C-alpha cells in the first residue's frame, strides 16, 4: 500500500463513515398493520399496509422494504416463500413482486395489474411443485415458476363465478378455491378448468376463509368453525367449531387463527389452546423453525411466545405511528416533527434520522386527542401542534408536553357551523405562525366568536383580534407571515374540499394595507387569483408571496400592495392543478405538490426544473398525492408527506451559514470512478471554490452550486480528470474576507 493510500484510508475512517449521495431516496411507513406472514427457517416475512419486513427470530433484527427499495407499492396483501427461498409479494393493485434476498434482486409480474379487471387484489399464494396458484379477487391463476409466465386463469367457478376469491390450494390434482360465496373444487376428471362445468360447488352456511393441506387432507376455516374435506363432503372438526379466519400447517401441527386466540391440532386430532388471549386481532399465522408459531396482528406487528409460559410478546419495526403525514417541520436540532391527520389521526411523531418516537393520547394522556393535523416551530425550539377539536399542544425543546391552549386558556371560542348548534369547547386552530418578534399567531377555523385571530406576545400574554369580515370569514386554515408582518390566511385544507369563503385573507394593522380600516383584506378571482380556493401560501426568499389555489398558482409580487401586479404561473401541468402545498428550497426554487406529484419551478416560476411522481421516480416516491413538503436545509434533504407514507430525497441545495467554521468533504478519499461527485459542505452564501495542488497550482475554480455546499466532479478547468494525490480545497466568500480550507485525497483506479 502506497503512502497516499494509507493517508486516504485514515481520512476515510476519520472523516466519512456514511456517504449519502445526492439523489438518494428513502421511504418511511407504518408497518404495524400486518396482513399476512410467511416463515422460512428462523425468519418471518410480513406483508403490511406500509410495505414488507423480515424478522429474524435468532437475533430479533428487522429488515424493512418499501416501494423505495423495489416494491411495486406499499399496499401489500399477500406474501409467500417458494422452494428456492424467493419471497413472493402480492399487492392490492394486482402487482406481484419476487424478491431474492440472497441476491438482492427483484422481478415483477405485471399481467394482473395491467388487466382491465376492477378488483385485482392478490389474496393468497399456494405452491405446488413448479406451479404457483395465485388467488386474486376475481379468480385463480396458474403460474409457471420456471418459465415465469401465466398458464391459465379460472374465473367461472361453477355457480360461484361472481364471488370474491379468498384462497386456493391443490391436492391430488384437484384445485380447491374458497370464495365469499362458498367453495369450488375442480372435478377429478376435469381437463378444462376455465369451464364452469369443471367445478363442484359448496355454498356453505357460514363465510368460508382460509385453506390448508394437513396430513393429506384439505381443511377450511370459516365463521362456523373448521371443516375437513372427506369423501365429497365437508365435515366439522371436533374442538374447532368456533369462528376462525386463517389456517397454517406444518408436518406435525395445524394452527387455527381465531379472532384473538390461536388453536393447534396435532396429527392425532387433539386440539389445544396456544398461549394466552391476545390484546389485538389475529390476522395470520406462520411457522418458523423450532421456535413455534408467529402471529400477525391487525395493529401491533407480530407476536411470539416468549418469556412467561403462554405469554405473547409483540414486536414491530421502528417507524411512524401511521402513514398519514399532513404537516412537517424540522426543528433547530435537526429533528423532523410530523402531524398525522384531522380525522382518525395517530397523534404526532418525531424522527432524528434513525429512530422514530411516537406521541399519542395513550402514551401521553395530556394530549387528550390523536387528531393533530398541523405542526409549527415556535420560540425556544418549541413545537406547536394544532388539533381538530382540542386546541393547541406545545412541546418544549426536551420533547415534553409544556402547554395547552384551548377554550379554557386563553379562551378560544370553538366551532360555529351553519345550521348547527355552537360547540364552544371544540376548538380548531386552523393556522399557527411565528413572526419575526417571536410572537405566535393563531387563526381559528369556524370560530363562534368575532375573534378568529389571536396573538401571543413573547411574554405569553394573549390578545384577541377582531375579525372584521366576521360574517363570511369562517375558513381560516393555514397562516403565513411575510417580511412586512402581514398575516396571510388560506381557506382550504390541502387536498381538501373547496372553501365556502372563496378568498385569500390577510391582516396587517400596522401597515393597514387592506380594504378595511383595521387592516383586514381579501384577494379573490377578481384580483387575479385563478381560484378563490386557497390551500397553500409561501413567502419566497425575495419576499414574493406564492399562492396555491384550486386551479394553479399566482404570485403577489408586491405584498404591500396586494391587489396590484398579481402574476399567474403558466408552467407545465401546474397551470390548472389543484395545489396542495408550495415550499421554497434554499436556492429559492419552488416545490409544488399536487395530486399528480411534485413540480419543481425556477425562482421566478418561468421554468419547470424537475418533476417527481411515482412513475418518473421508478416507484421511489411513496405516493403521487403529496400534501406536505419540508426541507432540512442543513443536511440537504426534502421530505414529502402523503396519506400513504413519507419519502425523503437528498438534494443539492443547503442553507448557507453566516461564517465559515470548517469545511466538510465527502467522500474523502474521493475515489474515481467509484464516486462521480465530491460534496463540499459548510459554505457561506455565494461561496467561490478553488481546488489546488499542494504546490499551490489551481486546477479548478467555480462558484458553489447548492447554496451552502458545492460539488466537484474531479476534473480540472479543461475537463480532464485530475490525477491521484492530495489536494487543497479553498472556499471564500464573494468579498474574499472569509476563507476556509481543507485537504482531500483523490484516488484514481
């Protein structure tokens, strides 16, 4: 090993442990709702509403996979493992993925998802040699594993052809199919199973469920108990007459899943209860190695027998408490805070880059409710969470519940809806914002009183503001404060129903820029907005106001004269789209979220710089309907929140710092061609970069491209790749008064 390589190796260990590349995607989802299991050896694979995960019974480790890792979607409905240890994954969309964990490769079956069928959900897989029976909502398909192609599909199951298929198995040449209307069994002499005449049907008195083959016989679970097929009839199994949902068999045991109990029948027909009563509904069973059964639960992950005899221990991958992300902020310590939903929420969650911490009324009774839909950053690194009905909860910098503001304190008045009784204690803080003097402003949605706007000063005293437009201003939703102290208030929730108000509201009593004498005003379609339904407002880095409506975007170029100079944005599909949210990145680009994905616009809105949707990202974006966007300006990350999970993307732009405190370079050593770009971080605004040899020769000079960081491709000013060696990176401000430098190693293979 050369001296240079030794130096480079030392730098690699000391400086860079993990190198996150610009363009890297990550997805975060809730995997507590487990729908199906598959076991192999001492490993269990789980299908959830947020993707799949693998759990090792040996070391209790998890591996979570989402659409960002190769899944066709995160809405997984079936999972199974073939004889070659490949994992087969079925989706509600009809898509099928095949994952080789040993090779880390994916294959995809798209025939069903591309078909014209309405309900295509994959329900169950059953392997029979080289054949795979795929039970989908509309029928049973026979698939050749070796040829990786469909053979045929059976939809006309005798008199049950209109029923939804639940599962299918094959034994001794006969195919058994359970449906919502009964059970169909292929006739022994049938050669064309596509014909309705090829099937015997049994319209059972109770809802059929899962099928399993145990000791050479077919068993069926149902609301009336478990039945065994003997001769040409279904016979109730003694001891298993209660309702059951799923069956799974091993060589020595048939496991029967009931609502919150697990039963087991051995080869002698003796039935026993396995473990205690579960605290959550049981959805599936898997047998993994010698450690006994593993259970999947409707909302608690998976369960195993461990510790005290008969006691079930639950576990799940660390993640957010739900897939709902309606609002997000990154606090001063770099923690991401997320609100869940207006209705049927799951509280709120915090993410430090590695671990999720969930807050709910069950874990923190002071929250009272779980319906938190918006989060705002307040003074002293506090987080203000708006709830639907229970006012505001304030979390302090130490992640503790510090305050609550509602109808009791300071006296917010609750909801008044047309033709309905007033509900004065049901307080909905639609918008919360912090001004430049650390005052907190709260806009109340459909408040019963004339004081729909409140101000909390830095000394914690509250002042109610009379809403001058009290007769028609009810839809006070989100709020943004511009550089002049004007409060801009939207009237529609992102991706929500149209507002009855049909106006963008604003308030500034000091400057009195509104139509009313007390500083209130409105903007509507007559002033140049494309729609009166306003869901998002953003102030960019030049002080312009960007207004997202139900039919595109307008820019208020002079917020001190709001009705003058309003300009429409005519770029790409955002011209007519319903705008969910607008966010401004460190380079003043605008990220516009719609139901069709995210559009990135130039600072002036005249150019479409990029577009992100599920298709254009190869399935890495968690969902097209993005309802929240948040930037981590220090790390160069943008977060996309949806109703189906959270995505993050490493982007070039970061916020510049005020004064150099040391450059960070990654990767270091910069190995060419293993890496295409070196990232230089910790820059002041408008930094200039010079790459120099140890002798002081400048090989490359350029301006920083990402606000607070710069990117070097390893080439000199003539476009040639530089040679291996140690280089000096010099960064200086545009004035030249602030300078920083660092060394980096370049290795050319």
